[in-house]
C-alpha cells in the first residue's frame, strides 16, 4: 500500500527538480551579488535593501526562470528519459498537466508584478518568457543557435539589471565576455555527454553535427579566448583585488580544462563540466568577498 506522506514528498521533489529550483536559487544569489557589488554604483546598502523595485525585478526573474525550467523539461521529457532517468522517474510522480498549470501561474504572477513596477519591466519579462518558450519549443534543436540562445537567456536578467542601473564599463564588458564564454563551453561539453540522445530526438548540436576532433578544437579555441579575456581583465584591474586573483587562477583552470579535452582521461568530459560549473560558483563567491572587502574595509 502506498504511503501518502512519501508519495506527496515525491511529488514535491518532482516539482522542485522539474522547475530547476536549485539552479534558480543559484541564479538568484548571483543576481543579488552582481547587482549590489557590480552594477550598483550609487545606492548605499540601506537604500538597496529598501529598493522595492530592484527586489520586485529579481522576484519576477525568479518566477520566470522557474516557469522556463518547467516548459524546458516538458519539451525535453523524451530525451531526459535517456539522459536523466532518475530525475524523469521522480517527475513521473506528478502529472504533466500540473507542471503546465504551474508554468502558467508563475508566468502570469511574474507579469502581473512586472506591470505594477513599470510598463518597460512588463515588456522586458514578456520578451524573456516568450524567448524561453521559443527556445524550448524550437531553438533548442537548431545548430549553434541552441547554444547561443541558452547562454543569452541565462545572462538576460543580468543585462536587465545593467540597463536598470545604467552602468557600463570596459571591466563589465570583459566580465560579460568571460561569463558568456564559460557558459558556452559548459553547454557544448554538456552536449558531448548527451550526443547520442540528442541525435535520436533531432537536436542538432555541435558534437553530433561535427567530428569529435572539430568539437575538441572549438572547445580549445573558446578556452584560449577565456584566457585572453582573463589577461585583459588583469591588465586593466591589476592584481590588487580578490577578483583579479580569481581571474589569474582562472587561466590555470582553463589550462587544466584544455588538458582534459586534448588528453583522453577517464570521465574527462564529466570532470571538465563540473570543473567549469564549480569555477563559476567560486567566481560568484569571489565577487561577494571582493565587494564586502571594498564596501566595509
């Protein structure tokens, strides 16, 4: 006999995984850190804490990203049965119609809050939600465009905060290039791990459209581009801050990544993928530590 408590708990976990809640929490943390310590150049901590418009925009982002995760898993469900069997098994505890109901509710709630903030914010999130649906429905199966769109949608909320604070500098441009390239590398490496399933279900990715050799060379080129970007950041910022040391060590991390790509290492792709992900997270922590040091000391 099925235990009702266990079943409800399984449904709750299924929803969390379907909506990619943990990824959304990380994005929220990154948004708050970058907004206050990177884009915000004028507000004090007190003014920032009580700036309801900023919190409203970030909350709209959270709701939209949760909705985006749901619609993405809805369209990728068949492929995920092969590439993510455990997560798919958990998601089966909850019928797909409930995911779609949640998708609609989250988007409507987000747009309602957005229109209360301003018409421009409403348009910003309307475009964001449409692009996330269009990516899941169509763009995720188009060669190269799928990778570019995925990375662009990941950075879209940060672009919104950049426009909101009207803060632009060479450092921010180079930092954006760094993050863009890192996310692009992660997405391509991820595609190498799901190459066969992508081919079966009609996803035209770089690994299943080109040879393994071309894919490796492309990744190496992107990693070298990351190293050059790190070098440019260090050149304009010097080595007097935590972030500068982060970018200096990043060059060593990219060298390790190149080694994992060119030399056949057992589970090298998986190690490389997680190395890149962890390094981005460390970058968020470095930005937080650098910001606290600059603000309070």
